[in-house]
C-alpha cells in the first residue's frame, strides 16, 4: 500500500489554481482535508479525489 501526498504547489498545479487560493481555503475552512506534518502542509491523494468527487454537479448553477 503506497500513500501518495501532494504538497500545496503540486495540488495547485493539478487543479490549475494559485497556491494562494489553497492557502485562503485552508484559512476559511474550505477545500480538501489537509495534514500538517512538521509544519509542512500536505494533502493525501485519497482526500483530494474524495473532494473532487463531491464537487461533481449535474447542472450548472
């Protein structure tokens, strides 16, 4: 079993957003679950994929 973690820059690149957006989301309690390990913020791949699945929408709002 291999756990994969992405750091803020890697996740921002994956979603094509600014790393600062992820920082703001953490500050206001939005976005995917994250871990803080030794002062480093990382996101587990399974949490990222779960968050992406939650964002699926059938119609435009």
